[in-house]
């Protein structure tokens, strides 16, 4: 009997430790919850089986419009759109508490880590995308008074089949005054403007001995004013030049102009090593797509900081070099995710839909001498 009690105590400790590791927003299932769970879905209101919606070019469809207090706990989308790069043309926006500018604004594919506009399978603690075109988010998204989510077709063809299920909790009690709101912002550079095209490989001395201490010309993931915390980024690349894209360091400028957190390289920030070698996805980091080190190749990475969100009390700028000291001119596409008190800085204007389509650029450098493009070759001639 004594040994049985010890075993029960050990199991209880293990269970408590496991529950303590639940991600933010996921409630303890051993405690009675006081919210009621609701769902917005694309279901046919009469009960028939025509559960998909059509979104015509230029149309904005509201997929959630609810009063608070509450919190979105899960979002599922799947869409069938015949237009090339539809994932770049369909735009997802989210608004909290009646704000007129969105706290989330991003092409739908980029929000779910598909930054090159192509479906592939990957999974993490907070986001996943299936090879079957299933898109899932588990970011907790609280709102005090109101939440609205919209989908806009900025393409030339109709989005023929849009399905969604959005699960949200209605709270019995108002949110506390210190609640932070979810934000996600899309950025791109097509291309980044490297400071030289006259280099033969990443180890060229004119590259290696260049210095970048302030991050002035880095690719910027996001910038925020106010107080909150950064929780991660999804990041995709279309290489315009040969060689490894990831010699650039990540930099975080927190509550000031000087970088206070500086990394050692692209794959290092995303917690990989030695240019990855193969695709990988884990709970908080990964590289689901690893291209060859050649112009025209594509890669995608992600990292979430739910182990230690990065706080800021006045401001934050998060960025990464494009090559060592910004010498490379590849295309970058990213979505940064963070929580902060409102109001937030206005986002930069979303690039024109045609400018969002990943396209090889003529920038010079290895594998990309300027000249006519040969469609039968991976590289420009």
C-alpha cells in the first residue's frame, strides 16, 4: 500500500509538471473552466452540405464578428483557388475592439508560414499547414469588446471554396487591464539591396571584413512602440544569388537604438546548424523547406519564443542581415508575431498584389549576372 501511494504521488507530480508546460492560452483541463465555447464556421445555415463560401475578386468577406470579452483559441482555414500563388493574393486581417486599422494584416499563406506561396506540410506548437491544404493556428487572441476577422480576394479569379472554423471563448469576467493583444505583420523585400554585387562567394574578403554594428540596412521583421513582447517569426526566401543565404545575424533593438540581442547567423537564429542539410520541423523552431544554395531556390523557416517571449517596455525593432553585413540581394518574405497593449504603430502599406508574387530578380553576383533571362535555365544568363 505504501508503494502504491508513492506511485500515485509520482504520477501526480508528473501530471502537474506536464500541465505546467501547456502553451499560453491553453487551459488546465483538470480545472473547471468558466468560459463558454463558440464557433464561427462556413457551414450552410439551412443544414445542407454546401459549406464552402465563394469570395469574388475585390470582395472582403467577414468570417468572424463577435462581441467580448472573449478569446479566439483556434483558427482553421482551407481554401481551393485555381489562381497561381493564391496564398499570396488572399489577405487575412484581424481587428480588436473596434479599431479601424488591423492588428493582423498578411497574405493568408504567409500567416501560416507558407511565405513562398506554395503549399507544403509543416507543424509547430502554434501553427501548422497540411499537404491537404489544412491551415491551423493556436495563438491565443483575446479581445475586451469586439473581434472581427476578414478575408479579401485581391486576385483576378474567384476564391471558389473557402471553409473555416474559428473557435472562441466567451468569458464570464472582463479582461484584466494588463491584457496584451495579438498582432501579426507581413513584410517583404523583393529584393533586399545588397551593398555590393561584386563578390564571388560568401567568404570573399571584401564581404568578411565588412562591419554592421547598428543594423541600419537590415531586413526588418517588425517595429513596435509601446509595451509588449515578441513571440516569433515565420520567414521565407527566394534566392537571387548562389551560395548560402544565412550568413546574416539577427538583431533585436529593445527600448533603444542599439541592438541588445545579436545572433551569429540565419540558421542559428532559427535553431538549426550548418545550413540545415535537410528539412525539419519541431515545436518551436524548424526549417520545413531547405533549398539548394543556388539562385532560384526557396527555403522557409520559423521560430517561436514561447519559452521566453522577448519583452519591450517602450519600443522594439527586430531584424536580420541579408548576408554578412547585408551584402546579399535575395528576396525575403516574413510575418512577425507579437503581443502588445493598444494602440499599435500603423503597419507599412501591404505591397501591391503583383509585387507579392515571388519572382527572381536581376541583381548581379554569383549565379545572377545581369542579362536576358533564359526560361529553360534556373539562372539568368
